[in-house]
C-alpha cells in the first residue's frame, strides 16, 4: 500500500524520517510530494495512494475523485476545515486529525502575540503587564487548556466558555466556567479564540461582542479567520481606539486594518501556530501512526467523519 505525504509546507526533515520509519516498518511504501506548486501535481500523486497525510493542503472533491483507491486522509493538526468531509464521506474515505499534537505550540504563540500587544508592539512606549489581568478562553479544547496552564504562570485570572466541556474540567484546571458569550467578552481584558470554523461559529465574533470588552481589551485569534466578522471587527476598532486585535490568520481586509489601525493590529505572515520543530514532528509522526493503525487494525479513534 502507498502512503502519500502531500505538503505545500513540508514537514521538518526529522518528522519525515519519523513518518518514513513508521510507514516502512509496517510494510507500506512512502511517497513524498513536497512544495508542490500546482494542484495537478497533487492529483497525479494521489491517483494510486491508499492513504494521505496533509497539513493545510486542500482535499476537495477533485482530489477525492482522482484518488481512486484512497481509504484514509489524516490532517496533521487539530483543524480539518481544509478537508471536504461531505465529499470524503461520499467517497467512503475516513478522515482523521491529530488533536493535541500542536496544542502547546499554538498556546505559546498566543502569549507571544499577547505580550507584544500589551507592550504596544514594542514601539518603545510604556505598556502594561499581564499579572492580575483577566483572560477569557473561547473554547476549552486542547489548545485552550494549554493556554490556561501558561496563563496561570503569568498570574492571569482565567475563565473559559465551552458548551461541550464539563464545568468540572475547567474547575479542576483552576479556570472559572462561563456560560454566556456576552459575559466572556465583557468580563475579560483578553479573549483568546480557539473555536473551529463551523456553520455555527463562522462570522460569530463581531462588533457586538468585541465592543463589550473592557477598556484596553485585546482579542487574540489563533483559530480561524472565518470565525471573525471582519466588517464588525473594523467597525469595533474604529469606534473603540483602545482595542487591539492580534491574529495568526491574516484577514481578508488586513491591508486596510494595518493602514488605519497601525500599532493596534498584528498578523503573522502565514499561519504559524504549529510552526515549531516539536509540533511538526509530533503531528507528522502521530499521523503516520494513525494511518498504520487504521490500515492494519481498523483503528479509527480520531475519525471526524462517518463514511457509509
């Protein structure tokens, strides 16, 4: 069987060697498609693949149509909105992610950007400290829990909202459960977004929520750009000169925001939350392990769709 690793942004060499070892020890063949520049290259490579590992690469109907013997796709990372789940299900292809492997890397980036924001983007002026301030975590999954852990080291007072997480999990982590979006934004100087992009969450964070934040509020987004109502964000920044927005996802209106609100907004040049050597290795090897376990033993612990 052939396992294809198709990555426009390649894994680190150490990760590739770990993937190769896992795949070849199981008796499968590994093929790499790295830094490809045209979708046709992916379509050709996937034609005889039994399994596929991707990062942020798009796996849509065209790719699935071309992958005539594909059985499983693993997204090396937590988010999987780059994969068309409905089409994968229609093609009887299992989709998995690798939750938790990138969580610490993303959480550390949250604080890299937060410290930069409270120090006025390092412009030489006097900023503020994080100690004794309030942080609200919007979704308490693996990344949110790592954010809470790190936040407590800074001396932040932490609360979180997640309707899918039991209150006791938060309480055990010394985090105050919150059950209202309005309360989360109103009561926290910092709000860190960790919600996926779903029909429920797309464009859900906009003017009304953002402007509830206290004076000097900072909104941090290492999730997905689609969860932000960008027009609402722009209006909030215009009406509230004290607010800041920092994100690991460059919004569609980034150039306008950077021009109008320089010093109050920051965007990484490309999504960098998982761009550490450790996360790269962990996610890649986890993906390989999951493919071997599925092909050999039918293990589908991290399956996110349900093919017929």
